[in-house]
C-alpha cells in the first residue's frame, strides 16, 4: 500500500502510539499493556497507521518513486529495540522508529544495502546509541537522505 510521506510525518506519532499502547504523556512511567512486540505490532497494523489492509510486504511509503518501509519497535528489558520482519527485497529505504518506556522516540534511516548488512534472519537489533537521528528527525532529513542515496 502506498502512503504519502508528508502525510505520515505530519501525524502526531506520539499520540498514535499512545493510543495503541494505552499510555498517556502524563504518566511516562506507566507500564505498557503489551507483553511483547508481536501483540503491539498486530494492533499497529490493525489500526491502519501503516495502511492496515493487504499483504504486509505491500506496506510502504512511496517517495520520489522509492519505497520507504517503516518499522516500529519498543525497547525491551535488555535495553534493545528489535525490529522484526525486515525484508530488504521489499523496500529501497528503511525507516526505523524506536519507542522507549518514557515515550521517547529514536529514529534511523538506511538504504536497502545498509539494511542487508544489519539484518540477522529477519531482525535488526538496535541500542539507543545506534540510531543515527537520535530523538529528532525532520521531513527534510528524510528528503535529503533519500535524494543523496537514490541512483
């Protein structure tokens, strides 16, 4: 499914994730209602944040004729973000969005080739320090990255 990049980025991701997780910004220490990422991911897809219809491999954002795949992960007890179902053959660029237990987002963006180097099985595991964009990512950052690495 195709989604417009600007529309996706203009949405309040914190609000969307909080609605899915059942948390709010007033209680950052509140425990998440999900025991594992699979439960969260199922609800995320059902919520249509990422065009919840159709085959999982079809979900991407089309930007300048490049497929940008988005993957979310929650931090686990080991302090890692495990991004699952990463299949580089289904995208040109990968946007990773991690969320910690204090509702802080972490961002990374990579090419298909970079993803192929990092993926183990179908997972990419990150620690906070691994995110290139840390806690802040702007539309222009994505635009510049895609343009820089497009053929």
